[in-house]
C-alpha cells in the first residue's frame, strides 16, 4: 500500500513537472512568435567642397538597410538584435574625406543583447545602441555607432530617470579601410568607460540633468584617461510665447600629471511665435584647457555646436561662442536654420551657417536635406567651404 502511495505521489509530481515544462515551453514559444521586427531602408548622398588646392572636393552615395528583431517577454527576459547593411554605390573621394564616416561596404551586428525587465527597472547586457548626454553613439552618418557592455535604467523615484552603464567596447561607423567599424577599445579605453546619469522633472516646468563619466587610458601606461561631469537645467514658462531659459556646466579632469581641468558653461533662451521657434545660445570654455563633450560622437551637449561639420569647435580652450537658431513647421515639412560663431583669442573667428529641410512624406518615408556653409579654419577639417547631406529613409 505504501509503495502504491509513493508511486502515486511521484506520478503526480511528474505530471505537475511536465505541466510546468509544457507551460514554460508555451511561454517561450509565445515570446518568440510575438517578437517584433523593425528596420529601415536608407539612401544617403553626402558631398563637400574646399577652399584650398590640397583637399579635393568629395562626394559619396551609400545605400543599405537596418534590420532589427526583439523577442517578446519571457519571465521578464527578452533578446534583441540589430544588423546594419551598407553599400557604397558610388564615390568621388580622392582625399579620403569620408573614409572614417561613410565609406563602408558590408554588414555589422550592432546590437545583440539580453534584456531583463522587472518592475521599474530595465537591464541590458551585450551590444546595444546607447545614448545619454555625455555617453552616446551617433546616428548622423549611414552606420550608427554602437557600444558593448551593460546598462540599467530605473524609474522608481517619482518623475526621475536613473541610468548606470559600463561600456567596454565601441564600434565606429567605419574601419577607415572600406568596411564597417569593428567593436574595440576606441573611445572607451583599455578598461572601458562607466557612467551614471539622472534626469528629474519633479518641479513643474523644470528639467534637471546630471551625469558623470570616467574613461580609462587608451593604451597601457599612457595616462590619458579622463573624467567628465555635466549638469544642465531648462525652465519652460507657461505663457503664450512658450519661452524657456537653460544653463549648462561641463567639467573635464585629466589623468595626465600637470594637465589642468577644462571647464565650460553655457546659457540658452528661446520662444515660439505663431509657429516660429527661435533661440539664442552662448558658451564659454576656460583658458586652462579644452573640454571633452563625452564618449561617442553622439555626445555633443554644448549649446553652440555646429549642426554638421564643426560640432567640436565649441570645446577648445579659450573659446567664446554663440548660436542663433530658427525653426518652422508647415504641415509635414520642417524648416530650420542656425548660425554658430566661435571666437578664440589671437585667431580668426570660425563660422557655420546651416539650413535643414525635413519632409515627412508619410508615416514610413522621410526625406531630409542639410546644407552648411563654413568659414575660416576648422578644428575638424581645414578649409572646408560647404557640406551637403541628403537622407532618404523608409522605416517599417
């Protein structure tokens, strides 16, 4: 009788176990079948002209796609992956001006991550697109920059977003030799880079942001690691013109002995009148040293950055800069223009004027044209005169 009872209990347990396995299997199958596919078909044409006789004018046409897939939820777990495909259709670039930014034919697995969501927290491990004010990959060129590492986002605190991340690899847009960039230590350093970020909207109309990042040395014993501290605040007034004021502070401390800290601050104000938005901004960098805006080309927080080529001029030591911008939207067409001026002691002023037209053809198709006129010597490219960027993107 006892043996019969034991066998019955074991049989019952086996049935329950099989049911749990079957249920888990069903949930896993459901997570896979409920996954979402997203992507883009893209065509980019870029061109540049120069004022000198050394650098020749350049142009490039790149076509390709981005394809992503993310599974559904399985006990809080999900898997995501994104592949970028790029093909240089034509180019006229004898001076290799696009070698590091656009000239790449091939494919790269930019995202391959495991995500775990629990309550108000989301954790990712693996290759991922990542953006915060001073640690972020850029998507302004054909191939979007990507990181490899760990990140966690939490929203437990009311009207507060917290992010912590450690990134030990980084993938550039290209490898400089005609193929997509590979994941390596560029940008993040030998021991990687880590950051903490907070955004708070507890006070009505006021947005506060703060971030700290530490980047390790680029090569062994190079002693060129650095730390970045960033704060900004934006206040929007509840009036008809929707005016706002903003302020920012950026500090870079360097590991190299004897190298002084670089400091920058900025002010910005704007309003909207009959659909026309306008703003003016000012930034100043200390005489002691330049500042670093962050990790990855997407991290360019200073208010006066140029729109296309000269995003880094505002960061150089002893630089005062201002920027004026206008934007207007007519149905599905967005128009904007901006003028940036960078003044350095004992040097000529540097200027950039940008015009951008974006046309939302329908919910899937977007066309954009950016054109910049540049004057005098630039930190990024000497003697560049104009920069044209056109983008045609079909998203699904």
